[in-house]
C-alpha cells in the first residue's frame, strides 16, 4: 500500500514522484531503507536536553518523517528504534535505564495478523518521553536512533533457529541471520551530561 500512502500525501499533490527521491537524476539506484543517507534525508531528529529534578531525569527524543512521501518505514520488514539511556563515566550503558520506542509495522511471523503499526505518515512525528531515576553511577544521558532495515528477517530467522531442532538449511539460515543483523545502522547519536 505504499503507492496509496503516496497518493494520499502532499507529495503526490505537489507532483513529486517516487522516482524523484528513489531515482535521483534518473539514475536507477532505487535507494531505500538500506541506504543510510536516504534514511537521513527523510527524517528530522530532535533531542531535548535532560532536566534533573531531585533524583529524576526527564528528556525526550522526537523523530519526524520530513522527507518520505509514504509511511516511514514503508513495509513490515524494517524498524526505526528511538532510544534514551544513561551512561557511566566510561560510556557504558547502565542497566535498567534503556527506554525505546519502535517505529514499525509489526506483524506475526506467519504474516497473518498485524500486531501494531507505529509508522510515521508524511510530516508525522513520534516522541519518546523519558522520565527515570538517575542511576547512582550516571554521568550522561545518551540519545540514539537506529535503523534495522531487516528487523522482520532477524526475528524470523532467530525463531527458526531457536527451536533447537535440526533445521534443513540451518547454515544458510544462520548466515542470513548474521547478514540481517549487519544491516543495522545508527542515524543519530548524542550524549548530554547529567
């Protein structure tokens, strides 16, 4: 339904075609969610500085679809993950402080049922609000936005291998699982002192 999403957007009304973004200057690149620069060109990320009140810290991280003429990410395979967490002085993540907001269309592994759809329509924004106790060893607050282009495949291949049974083609499935994990990348990362 990506085409219907585009047709309902301002991009269609403005005469901006799919090719204008995915095939710039007529080059047959068909860039998409696996291309870090393409994803960065379609989103704006805003991090609110942390505010400490007593033993608590509050912050937020907003992700806006500013450049995709369809929902972001487009279909059931990818996920965009907004994260806020506390770090110690050496930069290690402190346990129990990670909070996430997953932007994706989640479906069951058999593709029979939709679980959730938190994708962003054109010009829509999602905000991760963070309000947590300051960890005793906290030095800073980290904000990150990660892209998992093959999130569905990572979960699917992991579930096949988790059964513990002999699986025909297990070596190929393990290789595909590792390839799906290697496709992840970070489009935004900031660290603020606490």
